[in-house]
């Protein structure tokens, strides 16, 4: 086999980079290069001027937003003689992108304080910075830089002032700190559940919490609201309880998510929708006072398995399951091996074969090639650490049962880590200099990190102004001794 000519791979790489720089029209580089330039501030930092001629300084570029909305959150910039302002930064290739993408009418962009573009004059009253003339290197060099690891990593300058003190802690002390913060988070959630239970009882408080946790973050409230209507949704005739079909029809109908038009073609979707409408058209007047508008829901930014229609199907199964709360109690009061916690709880909540909803994501989606469960291990972990274990802890605390409080904490700290998300990634970047997700083996350690963000980072700004946490970390002594846990006893009665 003949050897490749010298520099073959370098030539391939160069041609790929040239194609990359030609991805857009008008000579502008791809938007992701501009985003990397902004994140790492690859600009002439002392020469920045807005398109209207005002000098500006970037005190903090903000944090990359990996979801819908502006490209960066919590930036701090100073324009002219004005005071520094904190807010969002949006990056577009052209100024016209602001109106072209309808940002001016989107509430998600109401906190944008700076529009960063490649070139051109401002097309809105928001301060605009053009990058074309203030890059700190030629485009070709920046394209080579973007190919490297440095460009995709988090700049060290974005780490919070607590990152260095936290790195200075020994492993045991840092773990103890996260453990204590996690317990504060659990007890805060428990207090909210207890407050709700005083109004509606322990079971309905739990159902509301579980159902809210099923919803994508923008759908928490409508899911929570529907669970609170459980007594109405379960209204029967005389001693007869409503059937699953009746509860599903009421749930989808009250949610405002029952399609108005039936499909013209026969099939599973048409059959299922007709059966639901046969119930709902007779009952909708009785539920008109609690029906939600469709506008209460958000349908963008989540995986098909998390679609509100599929989550409501699961809620209907929970509502008609008369043994659900008994199984929940039994799950907690029986000894469980830590390795079986997730699977054993999944068996409590998953209804198993769910007919139409085992094969469809939504009313309109095509039939899946293989049946999918209504609930998976990742969501069960969210339910456990955010709702169920705080609920058990609240009940035990209300009954002054220290042993059961300890068991709730033991399971909380033993629970394996939840899936990674944007909030956790940002927390690791800020507090731990970009530590790997693999360093967090338990859900409680993740919860502790999020609680520190809530208590300190959210009370300060991106520059950590007036944040006491760095000094508090430096003052930490030896780690606290581990908690003891005894065998669980029976739960107090409701």
C-alpha cells in the first residue's frame, strides 16, 4: 500500500474549513462561529462600539442558552456612560434577523439588552454590536480555532468566584457540602407539599406534585391543575366509579387537548378519538367551569415521549388505579436494596400495557414500530427525588417519626443520578469549572448543586457581585459525620 502524500489530511481539513466559511451568503460566517466568538470574547475588547457609535464594555458575556430563546443569558454590558446592565444577548448574522425571526413580539426576548450581528446597522432600538471589524484574528484562523477543543470548552473566565475555593476542598468535605445542600432542597420541597396537604390531604397533595413533575417545565401548572381536579374527574353515578375511558375523556376534555376534528380515515386513532368524544360530548357542559384553554399549554422544546397528551394518558391511569396509594406506602415501608430502588418504584407507577397510548406519542402521530411504556426510569427518578421522597419525609416529620425521616433521607442519598440537563451543566461550569457529569453519581449530589445555585448564584449576578458563598466555602472545616439510618417502621396514618 502506498503512503499518503505529505499533508493530505491537512489539505482535507482546510477544504472542509473553507466549505464551513461558505455556509452562509453575503460573506458572513456561520452563526455558531459568532456564538463561539462571543462566548470566548475573541474580539478587540477595548475597541467595541455599537452601530450607533457608542463605546461599550462587556463585563460578562453571559451563559450559553441551550434551549429556546436568546443565545445567552445573564450577560452584563455597559454602553456609553450608562450603568452596567444585566440581561440576555441575541446573536444573528444580520440586524434584520431581529424582526425576521419575530423576536420583537416574542416575550422570551423581552430581556435582551444587546443584539450581536456580523455586520450592518441596527434594525431595532436595542443596542447592536457588529463583530466583523472587531475580531481579534482573521476568519480563517478563527475557523481553525473553532475546530479545536478550546472553542467548545467553557472559558475559565466564566467560572464563578466560588470555583477555586470549591476545588480547594477535599473530596469528603465537598461531598458533605453537597449533601447538606441537597437535604435543604428536599426539606424545602417537603414543606411545600405539607402546606398543600393541610388544605387537600396527603394523597391529593402527592398526586398534584407527581403530575406537575410529569410536565415539561412550561406545562407544570396545567398538569398540576388537572391533578387537583381529581375529585371532579372521578365523579361517578351512585356507587359506580367512572371507567378508564370516561376518565380519559374528562381529562383530555378538561385539558382542552381533545382534537375537535375526527380523522377521515379509519384506524386506531379514529376509533380511540370517537370513543372519547362519545363520552365527552355528553359531559362537557358539566365541566365547562374548569376547562382549560389550549393556550395554557406549550408544545415546543420537548421529546415526543414528554408530550402533554401522553402525560395526561398516564394521569388517567393513575386516577382510576384504586390501589396506587397503597402500593406507594408499601414500597416505602418495605426494605429495599439500593440497586432495586428505581425498578421497584417504576413497577408501582407504570400501568403496563396502555392500549392506544402504548403505540402513539399523540393523537395524530403514526403508530410506533414497537410499544413504548408510558413511564421510564429517568422520569421515575425525577418523581422520586423531587416529589415522592420529600412527601414521605414531610409525612414522617408531621408524625414526629425520626426513623422514617431517616429512611426517606437514606433513599434520597442512595438514588442514582438523574439525566443531565442544561441547568446542571451550567451549575457545573460555574461552580466546578466544568466538572464532568460522571462525577455526580447520585441524584442528591445533583440536587445539592442546584440548591447552591438557587441560594447564591440566583441571588447575585454573573460577576458574583456581593455573593458570600466563596468566603463561606473558604471557612468550611471538617465534614459532618454521616447520618445513621435504621430500618423503616410503619407510616403514620393520614
